[in-house]
C-alpha cells in the first residue's frame, strides 16, 4: 500500500472554513443569509425555562390541601416576587391568621389540591449564541442557528484549554524558540491574542490572566504547570470549558518546544488582525482541535494534503503519542501488511524519519498530518 488516510493538522494562510452556531433549544435567529458578522455578533437567542421552586403551602398554612383554593391571594399563572404574600389562612375567629410568602421571583405555575404543593417557575434564562468568527452567514436553520463561513489564516494546535474568545493578534516575541515570560506581558496585551515562543510557564500564564489577555498561543506547556493552573489533572474528556481566565493553544506538544517556523510565520503575518480562538480539544474519536482563525482577504484558497487526509511517502506528520509525542517527522515507509507490536496486537504501521535522523516505527494511529514543510 503506497498511501493511507489519517486526520491532519491544518496550518494555512489561505484556508476556507465554516462553523455551525446552534442553540441548545429552539429559539430565534437574529441574522439572515448573506449578512456579515463579527466574532461578537449575536446570531441566535433562546430562553431556557427557569428553575422550578416548590413550597408545601398546605403545611405552611396548617390546612388541608383541598382547602387551599379558597385561601389563595394570587391565581395560577400570576407573576410573583420573592416575599410577596400568596395565601392566607382564615385563622380562628379572624385571628391568628397564617400567611405564606413566595420563596422566589417568577410565576406561580400551579397549586396541587392533593399534595398541597405550590410550584413556582423562576424567570427564563436567556441564552445567546455568538458568531465566534468574523465572516458571512452561509445558511440559516430557522429557529436553531446558522453556519458562518470565512477565509483567512487557520492554525490548529495539538492541545488547548479555555473557551471561545477573540482579540487582535499581538507578538510578544520575535523568536519562536524563546520561552514566553511574565515580563513579556504588559497592560497593552489586555484583550489580545498573545503569540509567544517555545513555552509559557506558570508565571507567564498567571500574568496573562492578571492583565486580561484573551488567549496565549505557544509551542509547548509543562504538564505540572498546567495542573497548577487548573487546580486538577486534565483528563481525556473534551477540553474547552475551563474557567482559568485565559484560553491557551499549544501548537507543538508538552515540554519546551519551539513553535514550528511556518506556524510562527503565519501568526506573525496576521499580527494586528482580530482572531477567533478556541481551546476545545478532543484527541480520540470525533477529533476536535484547538484553533486560531484570523479572517483576511483571500482570493485563492490553499488546498493541501491535510484537506484530503492522504498519508503517503514524504508526508509531513506529527507524532501524537508517547514516547515521541509532539515530534515532527517525514514518512519514509508505509508497509502494506499489519505488524505485531510489543503488546502482540497487530496493526498497520509506518516508519518516520525524525529531524535528527532517527527512524522510528509506530502505529499509523499515532500520527497526524501537518502542513509544515520539514
């Protein structure tokens, strides 16, 4: 077999991409096909039902559930505020009346004549979906959401944390092999997508949070620093929901790894442009990669092997499993027959030449395509 197929890592100055922006429940789409949107444009909105709050009204008033109908001061479906009187007992000879108050602000949905429970619904919770990327509304799913299309620089990372964000790209160093330090970050980086070099240590990441940087893009990160930043060990589940105060995209792997020259060059050329960044990562089935998207004026879209997923001799790859995690290399052999590993499992393999000349043989599932030319 002279070729195979594998997922790829896109690094391109002229990519075309689209992102679906869908509400969790049906709602209202606020834009139409063909509209131009920015990262912060709200494209759809919905109202999630408010929380339910219950009150044992019969017990509160000391009456039978069947008697509540004559004691209510507000009707089912009425709006109420917290602390408002909603029912009152008749008392004894008009004295010693018991009053029940609403435990929350919202709506009195119903009062059960069987259980004596009053059910309140708190105000609906608004949910907004933003465009995330600057681009054009390509299609609209009525009541659900939209698809946004754009062209520009696209850099996918190997690992990331943190939610979607956006900001202007700012270079904190002109050397892709130099670590990003806390001293490199100033108040001028507030709200910016900061591009560093080989690694960002714990002090640098905490400084980024302190000044309010939108995102940090670097070659590598130390696993121990990541644990301290998060306060826990990262698992194998999808990332992207962490609330540490900054989104982080790692382009090369764990450890001090110089950012690939092509990646650094493209981000440098995009400096000043507003980029959309997501730290969401999932390495296993349903691969999801952290990304930096910087829309620009692109007339001709660049097509590469990553777009086809074609893995063949001389393909540039990145190893995504230990012991060579994060290493770049070139495919030199693609044996057609499965081979036995040390674990005695039989899998399809390939041989990769690393930059230092070493050749390693490993399962094809342990590599991904990259656009980097070695």
